C-alpha cells in the first residue's frame, strides 16, 4: 500500500508538468510576437532618430522575418515534440518495405505527413536504425521530414504569396534530394562509414517518461530553434543592408553563381526549416532558383546538422554525407527551378 499512492500520483503530476510547459511555451511565443510587433512599429522611427536610415531599414527587415517566422516555429516544435514523445519507433519500421531500395521513397514521402524540425530528425533517424530500419530509408526520412512537412510548406506559401509554384518547387526538389541520397547510400554506402547509435537506457515508468520527453523536447526545440531564427533574421537583414549592391551584382548577374552563393549561405546561417522561407523571401536581389536552393539546402545541410550527425553517426559519416547532400541538393534545386520557376 505504501508504493501505490506515489504511483497513482505520477500520471497527474506528469500531466501537470506537460500542461505547464505547454502554457509557458505558448505564452512565451505570444509574448515574443507581441514584443516583435511593437518593436517593428517603433524600431524604424527610433533608429532614424538615433542612427541612420540604413539602421531603420535593417530593423524593418529583421523584425519582419522574426515576426512571420515565430508562429510557424512554435507550431513546428509542438508537433515535433509530440511525435518524438508519443509515437513508438516500431510504427515506422512496420510501414516500410523490407527492400531498402523500395523503402527509400516510402520513407522520403513520409516526411510530407510527419512534421519535424531538422534538429529532431537526427535522433529520430538513429532510433529508426536501432529498430532495424535500413539506414538508407532512415537517412531519406532524416532529409525529407524537416524539408517537406506541412508546416514548412504552409510557411513557404505565406512567405511567397501568389507564388504557388515556389511551394511545389520546394517539395519536388527536396523530395528528389532525399530519395536520391537514400539510393546513393544503397549503392555506395559502407557499414564502416556509419556508426550506429547505441540504444538508450530502459525506462522505469513509460507514461511519466513520455510526458517528460515531450516537455523537454518542446522547451529545447523552441528555445534552440528560436535562437537560430533570431540569428538568421539578423544575418539576412545585415546581408540586405551591409553588402554593397556592386558585390551582389557579381553574383546576381550569373544564375549559377547566385545559386551557389545562397546554397553556401544556407549552410552558414542555420535557419530553422519552419522559418527559412521568410529569410529566403527577404533576399529579393536573387533569382527564384537561388532562393529555392537556399530553402532546399538549409534543412538538409547546415553547421548544426553537421555537428549533430557527427556526434550521432560519426565524423566519417557526417563529412561524406553532408558534402554529397549539398551537391545533390544544389543540382536538384537548379533543375527544378529551371523547370518550374
């Protein structure tokens, strides 16, 4: 009898913790939106008084990117945390064909209906491999989930109003890259390149652990990705204001150079996939194909993803996989952009 009472209290306590974390994150997101909205109204005027028109323009671009991106970032992290905490890994393994070549396109297409951010895709792919899913299929899902999920596609449609072909182009180029990378691993991948992640320690209370995982994942993803959103917005504003037009003309005058430049910037800026469309939309000096490359490369190859992959699967894997993914994403974006945009 002494052990039953604490056990009966565990589930209500876990529910209260999860509800409290959800309320804090939602209220925090609304507060950020309110603060950014007020700042976007007062910021340019204050900047004109204290600095220069260039500072006012920088603040306008920065707040526009941040205000538009925060709601989608919040929604994406909510869905991602729920999937990571409550959907068993065995569900994915049962839905995939046993043949790795056939499992790759199925796993890639699963990213359309299973939202998640790029930060969560690496541990999810590792858990799939531990459950017996073919590495090629898990890697295809790793690339597609943060790039073509519903939250990202809706955010892209909002960032590019009246341009539905940009949404279709992002879907086609990203899915093509994920499937091609999966098939390349089936054909050329080697076991010694991939260090399979170790299994986690067993849990003593499944229900409490799930709610704890949801709370921890929600807080981590929102704060972590929100920081990268702010940095990406600041970088985009700085890029628009500080880089001379003569320098941009060197790249914007050449279709290939502009695509390559934004593909490199996507790796460096590390903008979350739920918000990178708004950053791409602000880069008005570049061609639609170049901005498409920014949105395709970013969710698949950036500095934080390379670090996550190196820590999870090993440095040898991260170097090879990231470099080839960048090249495939660049070619895919160029071809799809030439075809649709």
